[in-house]
């Protein structure tokens, strides 16, 4: 037989409501970044959406345990990073073909000239293909950098030292330039 005190039930309900509000706010603030980060781990749009859902579920499950020892942003990216790695490990081989490149959610260029739009779209596609061709360690570094994380934040998300972030980012940038055929 269960005995619940009325004050405890209300308190639990209030805590749950506060968690829901915090979760909704996190998704509002970081949802786009989570989607972009997921792209670093999965090129196929339909599977990438599943990965985004997994990341959201993992955030929801971890949220009650968030103690504020790091920023909320780092907390979210760390979860997304870990889910992305798990996804890659489950889906070997690491490099998947870019079959659904046309299905990507691409930002719309507000400039009216169609030639510029085509050129920018082609450039974005080339960049995303080049990022996808990188080894997963370099790919994650580039994606986190493109999301604007500092070296300290990247170090915390990936679980390495800040100095190692700088080294890995330099190597990743070089590999990205090579993949895109950019000459120094």
C-alpha cells in the first residue's frame, strides 16, 4: 500500500513541470545546434532525424541529474556528442554515402540572384561532403568549432585537454582543406 502526502505530490508535480519547462527551453535554444551536430555524425536525413530524437531523449533523461557543474550548453553538447559517437559505433562503417544531400534542411539565402544561390548551395554541399569524408574525430572537432564552442568547451564536451583541442583542430582543418582541394 502506498501512502503519499499531499505536499509531496504537489512538490513532485511542480518539479516535473519545472523540468518540462527547462527541457523545452533547452530545445528552443539549442535545437538547431543539435541538428547541425547530428549532421556531423549522420548524412542520411531520415536517420539523422532519429539521431536528433535520441539526443532529445537522452537530454530529457539526464536533465534531473544536471548539477550545474558546467554550462548548460556544454551539458547539452556533451550528451549530443556521446549519442553521436554511440550512433557511429552502432552503424559501422563510419563513412556513409551522401544519398540524401537534396533532403538537407538548408538555410534560404535572402539574396534574389539565382546564380549566387546555386553557387552558395554548391559550396555548402561541397563543405558538408568534405566534412563527412573526414575521420569521425576530425569531423566532431570541425562541427563543434562551427557551432562556436570555445576550445575549453570543446575539451569538456569531448573529454580531452584544451591543448589537444588546438592540435586536433589544426589537423582537422588541414584534412578539411585537403578534402576540399584547397591549396595553401
